[in-house]
C-alpha cells in the first residue's frame, strides 16, 4: 500500500450505470462451483445500479466472473453483463452445452467428489489417489475452454478502457503469483487462473506453466492498491475463514486444507491493510505516501458455509441457481446496511483479519 495515496474520487469511474452514486473496486474469490454465488452478487449489484465499478481483481472462478461481466458490459451495458453472466453459468453446467465426452468425464469425476463415491467406478479411485490429468485426461478436455472461447470476445476485453481488470495465476516453476491485466488477456490466461492441477494440465503462457491463481492470491488485492483511485474494495468471499468442526474423512480433510490454502494470502493482505490503517490513525504514516484502503465484504454467511467443500465441484444447473439466489439476497442485505459507509469507512473488521 505504499506509493501515491489514492483519495476517494468524487468522479464516478469505470463501469458506470445511470443510477451510479459511488465508485468501488471488486475483489472476486475463486472457489469452483461456489462462484455461482458471486454471479448472484454481481447480478444484484448490476440491477441496483448505484455502484460504479472502477477495477476488478479475480482468481479462478472469480476471474471468469470478472471477464464475463466486463465483456458483457462492453457489449450491452448492465443488461448485457447480467445476461452474459447467466449464459456463461448455464453453459458450463452439466445440464448445459457439454459434449457427451465432456459430460461423461466430468459428471463421474464431480459425482465422486460430491460424495457419491459408492456409485463411482473404480477408475475414479485411481484418479483421486495415484494418477494425474496427464494420465487420465491426456487430451486435456476442458469445457471451460469451449465456453469461454464461444462466449467471450477477448479482443474486446483487451481493448477495455472503462475499467481495470486483473487476473491472477500461480507460476508452477517459481511458486509466485502472476497478475495479468486486461490488455494481455486471452482464454489461456483465464484457464490458467482456474487450473486445478488435479483436474487439468498446467496451462502454458509464454513457455511457462501456470496453476490456479487461488493458491497465491484469492484474490490478489495489491493491484487495486496501486491502480485504483477509489479507496473502497468490496470483497466477494466464498471460502469460509473458519469452520467449527474437525474434518475426519479424507475428503473432509482435503477440502479444509484447500480452504486454508486458498485463504492464506488473502488474510495476509487483509492484515497488511489493517496494520497500515492503524499506523495512519496514529499519525505514524502520512496519507500523502500511503493509501487508506476501505474494505467491505459480501458473503453468504452460514447459508453458504453450510455447503461442504466438496460441493465446489457440483456443476448442476439447479445448484448454480440456488447459489445465485443466495448471492443476490446477500448483496441486497449488504447494500441496505452498508451503502452509506462507502467512501467513509471500512465495514469489514480487520482487527484479526477475520470476520
């Protein structure tokens, strides 16, 4: 958060609807199928229309939501963005446009991780325990590639000047985060950001392999510190920080490990925001040199946390719609409670980087 201090701009920036009153940046978490919750949040924010969106940072499913939103907006404004998001989530559902080969492969794989192990064939056990996608998915079948390639005009996204867009992925060789911005984005960058290494082969970009961005930034907040004028960041969180139960099965243990891993860097950045804010309040840092970030969070609460980690691989359309409705409801309540605080103060308690 060092560098120039951004002041809350009185000018609306980014994607601006006719009723926009305040400018924010969005930070969209990844979390597999739970990204449909974020779809619902975005759908309601677009419908409400009071927020201009200056910048978006996303990883994994958050990256897909970000790209789809921006491209849809550029094509048809708020209504175009809402329709494009719906079309995308329908397209990638198992009830959508998958080919028979894709449906067979991913239906059985997702069913296994969704808890239907008793009915799963023996080869899914092999997949889970001793093999890799290089063995069992040698053609690298990925329904996301076809869906994104058919729906998204990446040339339009690359030329976007209305909002800043940041997509993160994890460099397999270095273990470090790599943030890609709108002018360089292709379908491969989005696939890299959503590349779970147990499901898909690493995605190569400029000769280097990349895995899911959630491992190193879910999502990365730091691009917004430096690039956005608005002080307000709205985090759409779909991975629970806490679970007050002890995982006991192998599936539960793996799910909780994934949650902890995918939250680690986000918690680090939230702690940094809180630390810098306290130093500014104490007069030890100047806002001429350091930016005060106002953090906010939209999340599904107990209703979303109640879903097991394995449900992140449930790609059924009816499940997506349930999550979308929960996202809309959560966004509605958040706006009603916190809209007036935007531009003035954080509404996310950063004392312990937990809430």
